[in-house]
């Protein structure tokens, strides 16, 4: 119970406007995921099966969890986040029971999203699976997903799986009716990095010109969203340290000037 409360309270409010560089993915999501969660009756009356599972794949730190949180927030859905390796080890031997419990709880809190991070750890290819536990876990997740919507609640429970190794997944998971929609969340290019930086810097006191942000994005080659978030945080801390060294006699305007994150702060954080 305590753990469940923790899961719910840890979910920060993420909106689509906080996500940078993923506009085409967000468009697809709005079309395919939001509609069934918001208006399941449409799918029901047209007899169209609503998606039960969507697979987000791409390298770590590119925003997969962020997307999940934004959808949940946008449609007012309950979201449970589970981590593949964690649930395998922490609940060793009782993973299937725990999965059943999570699905049952989510079903009671519809509309709901179950986000499974590092799905490949939970559901590796069965022929290569070393032990029986993994085979059983794959089988039980398949059964749980096949059961979604069977009590007439079509479209109100969605499983979002995230992985950076889509080919390591058991192929049965990617068949119709399971994770049958796949969305790549890849490494951002320079323009996407600039968009991510703009969004990360927005809540900070920072007056970088568009050109400066573009230049910064250009040199951040190979950085993903999580790396850029770390850079912005580091630059922010740097500015704050500067402010704490200035003594108490500054006016509010002067303080703002001192704590404003500069291009130099960001460049230093990146080097
Ligand atoms: P993992 O596979 O490691 O779980 P992930 O793809 O789920 O990674 P997130 O956890 O969503 O990545 O991203 C980590 C943090 O990096 C976010 O909380 C956010 O601060 C930042 N971030 C990542 N991608 C983006 C993005 N596209 N726009 C804005 N911020 C981002």
C-alpha cells in the first residue's frame, strides 16, 4: 500500500510543452493513444479494437518516461511506473503475482497507464531465456494484455513499454493486440537539441538569444535529453553559487542579474 502511494505521489506533472524535439512522436501519440483513453465509447460503438500496448524504443535518456507521464497527465489517467529489472529481482519468484496485482489495480483506476521501463529485462526472447521464471513472466504478461478490455472497458487501460533493445524482446509481445504500435524515440539532432534546451531553460532565469541556444545545441553533439537536463542543472547551480557569494546588500534586480544563467555557465557545464 505504502509503495503504491509512493508511486502515485512521485509522479510529477509533465506536460507536452515540456518535451523538446519529439513533435512527430507527440502527434502520433495524440492520434493513437489519447483518443481511446479519452473517448473509449467511440471505439466501443464502432467496434474498433483500441490499442492495448505501445512500445517506445530508443536509447536511454531520450524522453520515453517523460512521454508516458505527459500522456497520463494530459488525459487525467492514473499512471503506474514499473521497472523491468527491479520487479524481476525485488519480487523474485512472485513477479507474476505482482504483475497481476498491478494490472488489477490499474483496471480499477481507469483510465490508467501502466508504464514498463526496460521491458526487455522482463520479457526477453523466450527461446534464449536462461530460466523458467522469465518464460513464465512473458507468458503471464501476454495473458494480462490479452485480457485488457475483456470486461467491456475497451481503451481505458494502456500498457506503455519502453526499451532500448526492441529486438531483444520476445516476438510474441509485438504481435497484434499486444504492443502492436511502435514509436521510435531516437537521439536528437541539432535542431531537436535546441528545442530541448529551450524547454529546459524556460523555467530558469536565463536570457539566452535564439542564436546562442542554437550554437549551444550545435556543440552538444551526441547529447540526449537527459544529458542536456544535467547540463542545465549544473549551470543553474553554478549561477546560484555565484549569488550566494555576493553578500546580502544587493537589490532584487541585482540578485536577478547575478543568478541569471549565462551562456558561459552553460558552456562550462558542458565542458
Ligand atoms: P530511460 O530509458 O533511461 O528510462 P528515458 O528515455 O525514459 O530514459 P527520461 O527518463 O524520460 O528518459 O528522461 C530523463 C530526463 O531527461 C527527463 O526527466 C528530462 O529532464 C530530460 N529529458 C529527456 N528527454 C527530453 C526531451 N525530449 N525534452 C525535454 N527533456 C528531456
